[in-house]
């Protein structure tokens, strides 16, 4: 970051993380460079710098950004410099680290978002199915804050080290009810290869849904997502719909359009509403989703809800391995014609 004491503008933030800048412009004629830093949930801050070494400075900034985010195929910033300068920028080579430099990227995001990286605890499980699995571990009270969770999801984006991601028992509510008034993250609107997902309205989704959609769309290796007990919904009266969990809203449109390889979704312990069920049924009726497993144990669904879901899941009879509907109370109708394993 750059100390605010090096800037004359009293409105400058305390630090400007390289991971937050979105554009750099170099005016060759007068050697003035403009850098724009829009931190999450905060309006953009622009710096206007003049230096005889402006070209070297902007090249160093770009190199540093790529060093701190080596797995990102497309860096989320605009590099607007004279063509002759852009041509001399060779693709940087950096030393390899464990999990494709995940720690390096995570620490950089923590610094940019002004959060303590020691609060973020995780492990990698090599013994589970669909290994290796990145498991974010619950932290000591208080639970993870929004920017801490955002640092984790941004560090995981594009990272092909893990076939599974687990947020089991990690409360994600801080992102579920959060919207960025300064605009959505545009990188999340495309696949890993840069193809626009064309799923609307992305900008109207809560930050949690935007981040999960980006995680699923940006990885070819990712197959399984575990959200067990990760969303706590507030108590609502019988005449209120309440908030949806945000997870299915993020993933189902990708699955339907075959824009993700995620085919094992775990939602155990999350209370699902009718609107959540609509997403489930919609996905279950689409063979393109090719689900291997759907775990919705103790999700508060009625027997009628589950019966409706099971009737549509027959479209996945050739791929389905596991269905978890534990916790449902009542009698199910006979479905001898359904060849699903449960």
C-alpha cells in the first residue's frame, strides 16, 4: 500500500492495496499516471502522480499485481499505457508455492482489505472423496466478517488446486445480506475462459451469490461445494417469505447452462424456502446439470416438497449417486419406477 502521508489529499484512504486498483493510465506527453482504487463497499479513490520514471512505476505496479494474483488468467484492471510500453511487458515468471500460491494471494487480499490474515484458518483434506478439499474452518468469536470472507473467496477464484470447497459450520450471513452500492464485481460476469455468462440480473445479487457464482464459473476442477450449517436465517412470521439462502440462486443458472463442473451440492442444515425449492426443482428437471449428489438433510422441506423434487430428479438417474433427505417427517409415495440411489 501507499501511505496516506505521501498524498496531499486528506480524503485518501489509510492504505491503497495493489489488489484493489482497477485501472492505471499513463499519459506519455507529461509523464502523469492516474491510478484508481475502488475498495469493496467504498467509492473509488483516484491518484494523479507525476514522475520522470512514470513508465517504470506503472510497469512495477502491474508486475506486483500479477505476482500477488498469479492464478488469475485475466487481471481485473485496465492497463492503459502507450503501445510501445505495453509491448515491452513480458509475461512475468514467479516461483511456485503450495496450492498455486494461495497463501500469497490471500495475504495480499487481507492487506488490501485491512483485515488480519491470522484470523483466517483453513485446512486441506486429501483423504475425502473429490480431494483435495479446501476447508475453511470456523474462527473464534466473532464469526468471519464480510471483508475476511471476501478475501478468502477472491483468493480461491481461478485457483485450480482444489476439487472441493467446504464452508461447513462457517457462517456466511455477513455476505448474504450485503450489497455493494458502488457496483458489482465485473470479473464474476464471465467464465474462466472469458465468455460472458449472460445470466441476469447479476448486479442485483447479494455479494455472497456473486462470489459463489464466480467461484463455480472460474474453476474447471471444482466439483463439490459443502455449505452445511453455513446460513442462519432469521425467524420470520408465517406470512413472510423471508430471504432465500443465496447459494442456489448463484449456482443453478450456471448448472443449467453447463457453465460449471460443480455437480455435488451440500446444503444440510440450511432452512430452505419455497423460492429455494423452485431453484432446486428447476435444476433437477435439467439433464444438463448432471448432478451426482444433492444433500438437503434437515432443510425444513415438507414431504410434499421432497416428493416433488424426487420426481424431477429422475432426469439425473444416470449420474446421481447420493440424495440426502434426512430429517423429513412423513410418508413418501411408492416410486418403484425411479432408479435413484439414496
